[in-house]
């Protein structure tokens, strides 16, 4: 099983844009939590690709490292 760093590196090589479900898994959040954060203007940066919201792996890493564990107010 790959650790978070290896999974992130692998994602950068293949497709760096993750769905909300994939991004939530990567961050250790529930998908609904990540969706609520997006709707409230909080959380990691995301983009609308067609009708699907996508999260770039680098944006997830940047956001995750900016906030201590258990503190996701932005």
C-alpha cells in the first residue's frame, strides 16, 4: 500500500486533478465535508471541469500543510 506522499507523486504523473471523493480520501475527510467546505468558500482551491468539481493534488497538499491537524477553517 502506498503512503500519502507516494500516492500524491503517482497522481501528479497520471492525472493531477482529483474528484471530490478522491480529494476527500486524500485529505482524510468525508466527501460531504469537503463539498460543504467548497459551498461555504472554505477548504482547498478547486476548479469546475465541465460539470465536475476537481481538486489539483498540489492545491490539496498546499492547503493541508497550511493548517494543523483538526483545524480546517479556511
